[in-house]
């Protein structure tokens, strides 16, 4: 199974500064300023952790898989600037 970028609560606590996506969301929620260092125009497919977990469950409980590899994601690319704008809609005081 090949997962797209996963997102879910507490990811920043586990991965620190590795996940800019989590920093944007969790930082805004905690009132911390977040700077997108390398732009924000790169596209990425994002999947929620519960959806990733469900895909693992389904793969493990399916009697017979048809393929050797599966891409797990939405098939839609998002850019960090768009994520930041959505966060600002929900948390107007967010400093991103």
C-alpha cells in the first residue's frame, strides 16, 4: 500500500517540523504562527488518518486482492496555500 500524505490530530507531536501541513492546522488551532518556508504551490494528495486506517483494514480483511500494490489517496492535488486559506476561514486570527 502506497499512501498519499496523511493528516490527523496529533501528527505534529509525533513528527515535529516534518509535517508542514500539520503545522499549519495545529499551529493555527494553538495560536502559533506558521511560516511556509518553501512556497506553498506544490500539489499533494491528502488523506485523513482514519481513511488510511480503513484502507488497511479493508486490505487485510478482503479474501483475495486483485493487485500487488494499491495507491491510497483521494486522487486530488491540493496546494499548501489553499489549505492555509481554508484554515484562515475557520480561524481568522491564524498567522500563516
